[in-house]
């Protein structure tokens, strides 16, 4: 197996600051349950940092992040799971 075959376009090392993650959560909460707007906010957050995400995943993750008591560690885990290096 070559190095290219093992390459996964998900990011593993990138860590966002807790303040960035909580800022993202705050922005998502301001969308007032509009899943498409929340997905745009999340997509913009990631693309500004060199990552991409599908629209469907963005809507799902945005609703997860908006959940009560979502801590920065949980947000980081969700982003690591779905974001792709652009």
C-alpha cells in the first residue's frame, strides 16, 4: 500500500481553539433552527480554515453542535469526523 493509498482527506491534527469552537456554536445558535443557514455558517467556518464538508453533513453536524451542553471537545470531535482537507 502506497502512502497515497493510506491518505485520508479528513484532518487529524488540526485543533481549533475552544474560543473559536464556542464562537462557532454561538453563531449556529443565532440561526434559530434554520438548518440550511446553520450549514452555511459551519461550511464558512471550515472553508476559512482550509477544510470542506458536504451540505448534508454540515446540516447534521450543525444540529448536533447546537445541542444543549455541547462542549468544545465534542465540537472538535464532530469536526474531525466530517471535515475534509481542501
